[in-house]
């Protein structure tokens, strides 16, 4: 067999005549065919821009932390605020340290980025290292951009899904506890005394005032009203349901469900006394969609005999045939 | 050519030239798309951190070496979560002339036969066919001899031909 000619072709060096020879020779024709057809294959999934953003961010951060070297003005975290004077090097280093100490104190609040979603909105942001944060409605998150490369910390109120790039420790601080990871995907819900962390990928560490535990992928932990639940979630998928158009509840107080309806649709509820009592005591299992308010109200009210009256963004709930109703 | 890899313009050109190929290289070994993108990021970050020690000509083999080393470390020490377990690594480019001239059945058989090749042969074969690299370029990237590349190519083709023949005769 004409191996040399085949190698020449594979090395992209064969002429047309030589290629024809390979095609026609019964010994090499099959090999040529396979090689030729294989050229039509490709891979998918390369996120060129996202990768570049991460690489660039990393490089710029490491430039900043290099000691002694004056950083070019456009890379300086404090930008156009002040211009550092030219002095001899040791003086420069001393001055730089002093300024950073003062600056850190003075600029700390201004450097904290605040993210917020009002009722009725979901939004996604990319953090400085390329990690992703998706906020559910009625939530707030804050982080410090200039210290991000060494200290990845997000303060969260509400609910968010995180898609964290591998790197230094990533922390989510909440009033209910702290969630720590190295690089993974997880959801954190922290509202009043409801703390619910689900791990979608990787490993997540959850710390509260009296508990520390680790969650592998496919598991969640919920601490609600003092009750502790370790949940193995089958068919968790890759994203929490709230990110794909649904809110889901499993034996939860009706009042909580109605709060979530308020956040997703940006509506307000009023109650008569019967409905109010019911909301505080009844438990709901099921889900509601994010794009159909009528269906949502029907599926929540019907099981309990509640009647709803929808006017614009105001909903009045009354309990059907309640003899106690004033 | 006296260019400095540390300079952003030079570095970004290296990324544009080799980013996709490096991604492909990892993808020939794993179905995990995120892992492949992560490793591309890590390899380029490492290159930039050591840019003073690497010339533009040496950048490509540096990147492949770093990416390969990090990949092997991950496989050895961590439990890699395979999210996309049912995805195959490869797809046909429906626009390419080779695809358009074909029988779909042959293509599908070829695709799965390639996916089943032993890793060394598969990587070399796909770097040659998809990334359009010559034997010399593959040898440099994988840090093996040109003869070794030849051998892997020949074995790959032999196996593929046998697989396709067998399927044809069923």
C-alpha cells in the first residue's frame, strides 16, 4: 500500500492528482474516504469570549497585586480619582501602602457593588472572575469588586443561583448562615427564617450558628422555623425551577407561597379574616408558573376554598362561605 | 521576530489562534464541556503568568503541555462530575462539502467508531482531521516523535476501516 502517499495527504501536502490516485486505488480508497469524511466533524461548546474575559480579568488582577510596580492608570482600581506623583522607589512603595490603607477605608462602601431585583424581575450578572449570579425576584446581593480576586464574597438577601468558576474560596454570606465553595453550581434561598441551600454541581459547605455540613450535588438542606431538613433531590436538573419559569413548594405554609407570588408578579394581596387565618395555618404542595397569574391564583386558591378578586395588581382573597366572615 | 508574549496584543493573537484547538484537544478526552473551557482558561492564565519565559514560537506546545498536565491532575485527584453524559464529543458540520456529499448512515457509523478509538489514536487523528495539524505539529504539541504520530494515525485508520467494513457487512 502506498503509505507514503497517504501520509502526504494526511499532512495536507498532496496534490490533486495524488489525491485522485488515493481515491482510485482499491487499497487506499477506503482509508481516503474515512479521512476525507472525518474532516466534516467538529466540536461544540467552546465559549471563546467568556474564557477570554476570565483570562484577562485574572491577568489584570495579578498585575495590580505585583509589589512596587507602578500600575498604568487605566488598570488602577481607583481610576481617575487621584494621580500618584513620581518619587523614588522605596518612597513610592511606602506612599502606595499608606494610600491603599486610607483608600480602603474611605472607598470601601463605594467599591461595593449592589445588585438588586425588584418584584417581578429576574436578572443575571457576571462577577469579576466570570462566575455567574442569577437573582430571583425581590432579592439583593453585594460584593466588593476591588478585593474580588483574593476574597470572593457575596452578601445575599433573598434567593440566587450561583455558577462559580474554580478559583479561590467563594463565600455567600447571609443572615441565616454562610455558604462556601471552591467552584460549583448551587442555589441559596435566605428569607426571614427560611434558609434553603441546594447543590447542583460540585460540593458546597453550609455553616449556620450551630451547624456545619457539606452538600454534594443533588442534595439540599433546608432550615425553616427551627426545623432542619436534609433533602435528596432526584431529577434536580441543572438549574433550579425558579430559573426555568416555575416556583415549586413542598408542604409549605400558604403565606410563604403567597409571598412568592407577590415577588414574581409584583402584586399585592389583601385578606378578609377567614383568608388571613387560613394563610397562616394551611400548607401548600405544588407549583405555579411565572407567566400566568390567573392560573397561579386558581391553583393556589382552589384547594383551600379561597376566592380571589383580581384588579390590576391588587388581589383580594376571601374565604368561601365562611360563617366567621364579618 | 522580537515579540513579547506578555504584551496583550501578542497574547490575544495567540488565544485567537490556539484557543479553539486547545479546547478541542481537551474535548477529545472528555465529554465535560465546562471542564474543557476551564482548562483552556487555566492554561492561558498560566502562560500569561510565565510569559517572560516563553517565546511566541514555543507558546503553542507550552499551552498543550500545561493543559494536558492539569487535565491528568484533575482525573487523578478529583471526582469529575459528568454533566453532559449523553452528549457525544463530535458533531458533523452540516455546511461542510464533505458532509453534504454523504450518506448519513456512513457518517453516523464513522462518528461513533471515532469516539470509540483509544485515546492516543483518537486525539492524534482528530487533531489532524479537525484542527488541520500536520504530523510535526501534533508531535510538538503532544511531545512525542513524528514516527509515533504516524503510527497512531495508521492504527486509527486501520481500526476505523475495520469497524466500517464490519458494519457494512451486517
